């Protein structure tokens, strides 16, 4: 560094790594927790909806909506003061990926009701995509 | 002398040799995007000092600065650009080479 030639480059590299990790860890846990929980809840919810009818379907539908609503409230509260990442392209890509698989699973619920194989694939895909997004963010 | 023969110190990025700018970019390396407040807390400097260094990194194209409002409160987000990431990686690579030379 200018004016501080005695600084060991190895120390600078270690400092950069430490700072990068601590800044990431301090701000990302609500995002990672949210995307995992959202994936699990919507995956199980759509699977339950695809396999049930009548009051069972109503219960699965309402339960999924309630859990999603609770998760969104948790997320909004926990990212207060650290919401910058919520407006980033990376987070938008994660949410878009989840939404595409969720829309696919809802399409299965509507058009292929009670098809166990399709419901399992579509719901499993929501879970897999959410977990990949969470793992990618945790390891970034 | 070719570029590859040069001492790695010649490949250090001038802008990133400042300790505060180095720390700002380090904080954004993994996170990608952070709020002004998050970077300020990570780097442990005052708002005015951070503003000054962010302006120079933004002018060099290393950082993107986003402005938004939450009610009447302004919110500033800082994002490491592709150019900034490339410069950061090159700077770290040069530092690693220097560290390796010192360890030989």
C-alpha cells in the first residue's frame, strides 16, 4: 500500500478474505433462511394440493398461503436495514427461479390434479431450485 | 521487458492501493450488493469518508451506486460492477504473486 510498504501482502489477502466473509455473513442469513423456507413450504403445499380434494385441498391451499404470508412478514422484518441485496439482480434471479417452478407446480395442480408422478416432479423441482439458490448464496 | 516479466507490483491497481477503497471492494466481493450503511459498518469509517471513496470508485466504474427511498428516508446501495470485480481479482492475483515471492 502507498506509504505503508511494511504491510505483508499475505496479511492484506487475509484481511480482504475476512472482511468479505464477515460482510456477507452479517447480511445474508435472512435471505438464505427465507429462500429455503419458501421452497420447503411451497413444495409441500403444492404437493398436498395436487393430491387432495374437497376440504383437504382447502386446508392445504389455506395452510400454504398462511405459511407464505408468515414467511414474507418474517423476511420483511429481518431484512430491515439490510435490504440492499433484495434489489440486486442476483436476488431477483433467485426469486424468478423459484416463481417459475412454483407456477409450474400450480399448473400441475390445476391441469393434472391427483397425478402423483407429475406432482412429485413439479413440487420436487421447487425444492431443488430453492436449495440450489440458497446453497449458491451461502457459498458465494 | 514484457508485461509477464514485470514485477507483479506493476500490476497492482492504483485505485485499490488505498486502504479504505481496498476494504470497500473487499466487503462487496462476496456480497455483490450492500447498503451504504452495511459497507460503512463493515469498513468502520465515517459516512463522509465512505462517500468520498465511493465517489472515486464509482467514477472509475468499479462500483454502481443505486438510490431509492423507503418513505422519506433515502437508501443507497453499492454494487460491485463487472469491471470492478475484474480489477479486484487482478489486484488480488498480483498481491498473491508478491506474497509467493516473499515466501520463496
